[in-house]
């Protein structure tokens, strides 16, 4: 267990799934954790509190610039200086390219890209004057692999990598590190129903050299590493791929055809 006593972390998209697991994992590392989502985060915050750490639940739509600024200010006022920020919140919905319109395009960009910018920018502004901090954004293997009927999603996730690298370059002189974690197929509340369909999980597992689909714990461990200033002190501008080896051979996947997180969640 790392020594991160009295440090504060913010996790967005933290009501369930990857975000909730990241929050618990950072709590295990000794962080006090602020959990934010458009959904209620109280249950996830209690899980962190049960580890003996301070935890606060906040309601925030990351697509709202002003709301994210107020979120960061509230976190620092209630818990203390922000040392780590993890941008997990995001949405997904398939739309064939020839059916895509500005509304469906902006729906994903507002949250996945603009929301990520809002979180990274406000967190960095709080961290930079103190000369330290770690920011981690959740991207996706879709940032370089095209998925079925998901051009808007691929674009949003690819843009996050450009944002991460540019921010890492500019913020390095301020002691702030910026990285990304790119998950492959992960079992979450948003994907569980599709994975339970006949043959789907087995097919996804076969596409991974490690022979299984990912769990939220796999992502949480990667994030915890990048948030640890001792273990990852000289790592910035990097995308850590957590996909069981799926992207080593470029096999295409139809997974996601029955998944829609735009209406039910921003995790």
C-alpha cells in the first residue's frame, strides 16, 4: 500500500462501475476521495468511508464548465488540496455514420471530450500553483481502433489522447503529470447485459490473449499506479492500455451493439 496519507483525489463518473472502483482503490491507497457524477454517489462514497477514509459525494455534470469549476473549489474547501483527479465519466451509444447528425455528434462530444477538458483544466489550475499533482483520463481502445457504428465515440476518445499529451507537455513545468488509461472490454453495469447474451463474453475473451474480459479492478489498479507520485513520478503524457492484449492483433469487434449509456449513466 502506498503512502498517500492526507492526500485528496477527485473521481468523476464515480457512482458505479469503473468510477466507483477507482474511488475505492484510491481510498485503499490512503486518499480522501471526492466522488462526482450526475447520478447519486452516496453509496459509492460510503464504500470509501468504510475503508477509514474521508469521502464526499457531489452532483456534477462534467459537460458544464462552471459546474466543474465549482466542484473543484468545493472539493478543496471540504477535503483539502487536490493531489489527484481521475476523469472517468463518459457516455456511449451506437449511431451508424450515415445516420449521424449534429445532435448525436454533440451528445458524445459534450460529455466525452468537452467534459474531459473541463475536468483536466480545472484540476490543473488548482494543482499547478502548488507544483504537484496527477491527472488521469479514461480513454479507450476505441481511440485507435474503429468500432462498429461508433465514429463519434472513436473521435471523442482519440481527441482525449491529444488533450492528454498537450496538457502533459504544458503542465510538466508546473509539476503536474497527465496520463490516460485505455480500457478494452470491461464488465461494468453498462456492459453487463450485453456480456450476458449467449456467446458474447466468450467471443470477447477469445479475442484477448489473456483469455478473459476485463474487470473494473483492472482499470482501478492502473489508475492507482498513475496517481501514485512515488511509483509513477517520471511518467506523463502516456496512455496505459488495459485490454488483456486485445489490441496486439487488431481483430475487430462488434461488441457494444446492445450497449447504450447515454440515458442511464455517465460512467
